[in-house]
C-alpha cells in the first residue's frame, strides 16, 4: 500500500503527515506549500473552478517540489479519477462515499484489471509519456495510487468498517463539515465528535489511516495526530491568504 509520502528520498515525518488544500488554479501556491514544509497537497476539484488541465500542472509542480500530490475529485466519475491518476496524481479523495458498494466502485475506477476497471494510458505523464516500462506504470496504479473515500454522512459512518475492510481502499477522510450538515449537528457538538471518533477507531482497527481537517488551527491538528489521526489537513491556500491579508490590514489600522 502507498503512503502520503511516496516520493523518492522523502524522509518520514516525526508525526502524522500534514497537508493543505489547493484551491487557486496556479502553480505558485504549491511551491509555497512545499517551502512551508507540508508533506502533501490536495488539489480541490470539488469546491473550486480548477480545470483538469490546471490540476495536472499543479500535480506536476508538487511532485517536482517533493510534495505528495493528491486530488479531490468532484464526484465518483471514473473518467475524472482515471485522468487525474494518469496526470500524475499519487491518489484521489472521493467525496460523499456513503456505502461499501460506492467505495468499491471508486476503487475499481483507480485500479487496473483484474483488480479494477481503469484503462491503460501508458503514454500519459504517469506512464512517463510512454517511456516508463508498462509493468512499472501498472504496478504504481495498482499498488501505490491512494484511494481515499470521504466519510460525510451518518450512513457513511455506519459503513466505515466495511469500507475500510476493502483491500483497494487505502485510507478514509472524515469531512466533518458535511457530516455535521448531514446529521443536523453544529461544529463542536459532542454527538458529531463521537461519530468522528467512531471512524478514527474503525480505521485504527483496520490498520489504515483516517484523515481529519482543522482549518488554520495547527495546534488542533497536532492534538488530533497525537490522538490517532493518520493524516491531517490544515487550511487552504485561499484562506491562508485571506487571513494574512486581514491581519496585515488590521495591524495597519489598529
């Protein structure tokens, strides 16, 4: 199974890997993220206007900068999953995976036969533009490209143990905001926290990472990592810019 640090020569971190969302359709934010020390980035195609072409360029720069590139696809469509993986992404996060059948379907979209339904595109970036040995291209897709369903509903929480039991699922990510909306619970509600803890515990039993997001609160992310989160996502490029801009103007105006 792959990890969030699958880049040649990349050292293991001293705690759970930390990443950030990328929402700006440009390569500069990923260079900044790499310089800041993030272990991975997630190009967000679900909540932005980033195109597939821009996403592939961001993925390329991330890999060259030594940061593991992941992509959050907008839906369960096999074509987008396949194109992002052929474009060089090291894995996909897939939103709103509520059942084990849905998880199995998105996993099959990421794997080659007989383990899945993904078509071969060895002349793509992932295939070294046709220069990478076919066996290496197929092995990376089947053994190293991450498949990470997002748990975002009460139904998904209940199905989490079955989802995590699938060999082709490498990890899960709890979308706490959407889980709260689905369950009608506000942020910080003990019942919401209990559901998140339930998924983290299920992942631990399965021996697979569970990811959590914490906005721009690095201390909260560190506490979650210490408590068992397998990977942590902090803030995003647009919010970090907005926070810095507001703070700067506030300092100037007093």
